[in-house]
């Protein structure tokens, strides 16, 4: 009979040794959860270390990412190519894939980057949604797996957890199982210092199945995990554990949470656990047992591959899981229709029109909105709903759960087979910011539709008028922020975002109608980030650079300047990030160095000096808005053609 306790102690030993060697880290959680993880991997998790991206594997998410040595130990012990023992010895060091918190871009066995508490749990909801959707499309033969999550008290305290568990319960995501590391300890000390809620009651109220177990009794753990798999509801497994189990003085205390145990404590833990081996030493029989668990997945994968080869949908399934777009591109015909009948509509409406063309052609598009469908215009004609009664649907009513929506979209993208998009007001990207940031870090294709993008939304007032949000989002690395000026640019932004496989995108869209500006779609001009919309007729003295709803105003201002003999280019810059990577010659042609450059945007001017130079003129709104009709606000804040022309003349006359 296998000595599960010895096998679990291998996790504990690696965790405390790695943290000690790094003099940094969190040994307590992996030591406390070692027994639960051992039973999960031994008896319940479907995986194959030889094929870490096998589409029908179970997803294992360490939401409590501070305990990263738990997953690093599991991956190493079960036979994944990485991390090696040398990688673990260099835990938290430069160039080690064993980062302080698990990163999906470092190790194939890490399903998602975790650490910001609660987001792993919320991303797992998206993974479970993706599994059910693809199951609804391709059936049990190709898609039949579960999502397992390890979450701590911190994950469940974060507000995003309520959004996530509420949505999962509503959607009856029975393939989602969350193991709660119920150790009753947080960084400050006992959880009772800050929380006294009935956690089981909370999940039950959200429609979850709840089962408890002794997190150090292997039979109890196994029974609880078995019960979770059998229940049609999402399950919470409350595993009562001792943080830092085995540590003689620090077990059960916050002293083992986020600091190395120290040499004396580790010596005592080895004695208490009966672990007679040196640092980073794993006995051959224990390593062989763990690797045997990993090898078992080979047969399950081979059976699945045989089913895939015989399945008539194999080609389509493989295309979607590879993230490849369909060969037939609906955009050329749609763009031609915009030239034939130029629409004067808000760019949120332009986005809806683009989706009407895209959704039928790209079955992997799965959209939604945080209770603003009619305002965000995110639902295409005839797009069926994703519900507990029909997971094959392609539109999610997320409810007023912006943060949870963004994280779930990340989970869908990470799962594969889906390109998620979702909508809310641009001002509420503040709620979603950390999930957008994780999307950027994880290099995934997620598309956020942020409507009502400026003071142009009018009467709802400053609480709903985004002022600093464009600048704030542009500050984030690996995020493409799009602000299109008309229907053509909106379609071009969608086309680019869909092909942008390693980066999330935000589409900032207007509430107010905007006139058509483009009369040529021979090439995607927006794909260069910025382009000359109108060339000066008089000798060029000024370049007006604008985005979104201010481009047509800039064009009107340019006409006024030209009438006074002042040559003026108009440049539309729908995406800073894309323009920034164009070659220097192109950028210098669009923004020549020898003329006055003027930015025009209904938001804070911070950052525009990058394009206009320190001697440029930046016209915007460096204060909060007000409640009034949009036209009045634009007039009051100097965002009209006459006001812009007057400021330009004033600068030229200096």
C-alpha cells in the first residue's frame, strides 16, 4: 500500500527548502495543502505531463498563488519537463520559471497567472464556462473535463469572489470544484480578526454544493472530492487544514504564512514529519510513485486523440483550440458596405454593426455585457444566449459584475477555443483594471468594449464620464487601447484586435453619433495606429492629432485654419500602442518634427507630450466633467472647431 503521507511530505519538504533557499516566499499553504493535493492528483485529476496543453485535460488553478511552491512541487514530482529540481532550487530567482507567483507564460503546467487573490477563482469560472460551451458545440467525445481550484481565505474575502461564485451558481457550472484551504489564518493572524461569516452558507445561498473534509485525513479528502464530482452543482470542498503542518512552533500560525521557516524550524519539521532526507532530496520510490500518477494520463489522452481523429468536427475543433481565425474573412464585404452607405452613428453602434458581420463568421466569438447590453450594443442579431439550459449559446448576461466578467473572460481565453469579448461603460474599467492587467501579463486575446467613452455621454455627469481612463489604460504594458473615429475605423479596430493573439484590447466607443470620415478601405489604415486623414493644402504649419469623437472636430478646425492660409494636417490616431511600433520613417512622416503638433482628445492631456513634443499644444480636459447635454459640455470645455482653431492661432502667434 502506498504511504500517502510520505508522498505528501515530499511536497512539504520541497516547499520549505525552496522558500528557505530563496529567503523569501510562503511555505505555510503548500505544507498545509499537501495532503489534499496528493489525493486530488492521485485519484481525481485528469492530466498528462507529456502533453501539458492536451485540450481535454482537467484544469488545475492555484488561486492562492502565494503558495506557488505547491504547484511547482506537483509539476516536478509528477514528471512535467519543467520545473526541474534546479529550477526549484532557484525559486524566486532571476530566470527561474518558478516565480514568486505562478505565471502561465513560464510553465506549461500553470493554467493561469495567479497571485492577486480571488482572480484565480474567477478565471476558473471562465474556464468552466468555456468547457461547457465547447461541450455544447462538440459533445462529450471531445470536451469532457473539470476545473479544480485551490482557494484560500484571502481569495474568498476579495470582492471578486462573490461575483464569481454568484455567476457560477446561476449558470450551474457543475464541472467546477473549488477546494477551500480552510486554515483560518491570514497574514495579520487568525481570520477571526476580520471575518466571521458563514462561508458554507454563502456558497449554499449562491446555488453551490458544499461538502467538508478533514484536510489531513486521506479517506475524508477522497470522499469529499468524490462527492463534489457526483453533484450537478458547482462544489465547494471545505478542507480544514493546518497551515505549515509539521513545523513544530509555527504550524497553525501566521508565522508560517509569508516568511521562511528558518533552519531550526525546518530541522524540527523534518523530525516531526519523519523526513530523513536532506534539502531538495526526494527518495527514488516517492519520485517514482508521483511520476506513475503522471504516466497514467497517457492512456486517457490516447483514447481522446483516437476519438478526435475519428470525429467529423476534428478540423474545426483543432482550428478553434489553436486560436486560428476562419479562412473566410467577413470584413472586406462589410467595409465595402460602409463605403456604399456611409452611416452617421455612434461608434458603439458601429461596433454592433461590425459584430453583426463577425459573429456569424467567427463561431468562437463569445460575447456579453455587465447588464448594459442595450447601451454597449454588444449583442449581434440572432446571437443565442449562453445559459444553464443551453451552454452552446454565445452571449452571456454577466449581471452587474464587471470585475468578475473580465476575469471570467480571461479564463475563457486561457482555456482555448473561444475569443471572449464583453462590454461595460469605459468608466467602469476601473472596476476591471486588475483583471485587464492580468490579461496583459498573461498575453491573451480578450476584447473589452468600453462605451460612453467621454463627456460625450452627457447628462449622467462626472461619475460616469471617463476623464483619466484612456491615459490610465494606455499606461498599461501589452494592452492595445483603441478609440475609433467612425464606423470604418471601428471595424478596422475589431479586425486588428481579433488578430492580436498575444494582447488584450480595449475598444473605447462613443455614445454620441459621429459622421463618416473615411471614403477608402483599400487597406486597414488603423492597423498602423495613426495615419494622415487629411493633408494640408496650404504650406503645412500644424498637425492636429485626434482620436475618436474628436477627429471630426479636428477636421472642422483644420478647415477653419486652412481658410486663414494656415496649412493643417489632420491625423487620426486610433491606437497609440500600434503606432508606437511602426518604423521611425513612417512615424516621422505622420508627425513631422518641424511643425506645431496639437493633440485633441476629450480626456486628460497627460501623456500626449509623447506625440506632440514638449513644445506642442495639448487640448483636452484636465478636470472632471459635469452633468449637461454633450454639445454644451464640448462648448464649455473648448472642444469645438472655432475654439481649437483660436488656440492654435494663439500658439502660432507667440
